[in-house]
C-alpha cells in the first residue's frame, strides 16, 4: 500500500510530542507500506531533519514556509492580519499554493491508497480522490484556545485567544467533514467532536511510548521534580503556576527538592531566578533526565489530547503527579497509576508524599509501567490505526473488484 502523510512540520527528529507521534506511527507504517511525507520546513531547509525523516519514509518532499516560524514583529503582523480577516492564524500560515502544488505533483507520480493528514489546519487541501483521507487530530485546537482565553493574564491576549477560538470552532469541524475518517488521541476529544457534529467515521488512536526504549531505571537518590515540555502556551502556563505557587510549598517540606525543566518550556522561567529551579532546555534524549526524577509532573491547566511526557515517565516507572487536565486521555487510575490534584495545595501535597514515601513512589511508578505496557506501547497503538484504516479501505477495494469484473465482462 502507498501512503501519503501531509504534515505542517517534519516528524523527525522526534523531540516534541507532535513529532514523536508522527515519527512512531510513520515508522511502523513503513514496515509494511511505501510511505511518502510532504511537509513544510523552515526556509533554511532543515537538512538534518529531512535526512532523519528519510530514515522512516521512502520519499520526503519539503515546502519552505517562513511564516510557521515567525517571531517578534513578523508574528505580531501575522496575528494582526488574522484579527482583521475571517481566518485563524493557523489557516493563514498553513494554507499555501506551494503546498498544494507539491501534493499535486506527488499524486501525479504515485497512486496513493491512503492519505494521512496531520492536524486540522492541513486538511483544507485538495487530495487525490482515489484514496481515503484520514485526519489525525493530535488535539482539538479550539478547545485549547477556549481554555487558553480563560487563563490569559492580559485583556488583549484574552480577547485575541477568544477570537481565535471562535474561528477554529468553525474551521475545525469543517476539516472533519472533508475527511473520510478522523482519529483522536482520547475518548474525550472523540466525544467532543461527535457532539460538535463530526459525522465521519471516528476512532481513538492514543499517543504511545516505545516500552523497549523507555525502560525502568534504578531508583534515584535525589529529590528532582522533572517537568518535560516544549515551548507551548499550555506548558508555559503550567510551569509558571508550579514554579511560583507549588514548588515553594514543596521545598518547605523537602528543602532538597529541585524543579528540573527539560525542553523548550525552560525559556519561560528565564525572566527571573527562582530558588530550587534548574533550567536544562532542549535535549536530544529526555531519558537521562527522567532517570534522575524522583517525581515527574504534568500540572497543566490548559490542554487537549494526551500527554506523551506522562507516558514516557510511566514507561520508566517514574511516579507522576498531574492535574486532571494533565492526565486527560490516559486510562490511569488515580491513586494507583498516578496521583491527581487540581490546585496548588493539592499538587504540593502529592509531590511531597512521593518525595518522602519511597514505597508509595515505587508502587505508583510500577503501576504506571504496567499500564503503558498493556495499552500505550506504540506497536499496540499502530494496531489501532491499522484496524481503523482497513474499515475505510475495504469498501473501496470491494468497489474496485466489482468494477474490474464489470469491465472484464
């Protein structure tokens, strides 16, 4: 089978949640099928990322797009343009004639049997009618924007986020209607889409973890509290909240406790020094830092989908403390597989419990490992995707078979 994957950014190296999901699913599709990837890239070309993607795909086609990496004045101008148009920022950034041309050229060269579109903002293109289109919704973006608008601190930011929410509230369901099938990362997201009018066939294909890559390590001797996350507003909000409102209370009980921040989210705490905080930043491999973790946290107040950072921590048998939103989409039992709290006092209490009770930490960590082995190994998740795509492909194959017989007669 020939598969086309259409994505806003390259899936490799898998150093963010979105990249990790795409990388792992594409790698497993490629074991049995011919996979092509067409993706936006920074105008610099991203040579190393193109090469890395080429390790998991038969062909890689790139389309330069500087707007996707806009910062400073360029980003503000893009937001201003969105404010005075009917289009969301994502639609303005990711709908280009160059991408359509790249898709058309690939379709002339290869007859695809399946098209996998990553994110709703990539679903507005015209795809070959010969193949079913499956939309992979990593998150329901308008849900994230609604939650963001409720937590933004400034009036202008809050108003802009709410305006983006209203635009995505109409754009995203339109993307679902254009697809032959939609996959979501959690039951909650699937149910939300159905309630919003999604009438395409749907399935839950959760995020996962490679349980042979993320394995339990010896129990750490320190009191490191590890946060892993990209430079993404829900992560920034969670990190500021934990560092300013939770960590001081934890350190009053456990003075040796340190918050270790891994990933692009570290940049949000560089505004001022904070006691007991280590800012690591982006790394190629998070496992060394998870191995140091006495506790891994996911104190999100905004979000959607499922958090790969939690699954990776669980796979390494590290105990996790999260908010209800942070743990959304993961079939974990609170108190057994994970500890849950939704305010600063509760998060401080649960973190302190794990730091001061080695038996509890060991029990929660082991239960988390057993959960991901059963449900969230990427091989299991890829099986969910294969079963869903077969239900979409079967009617087309039957039609082609009947058509072939009619022509033969």
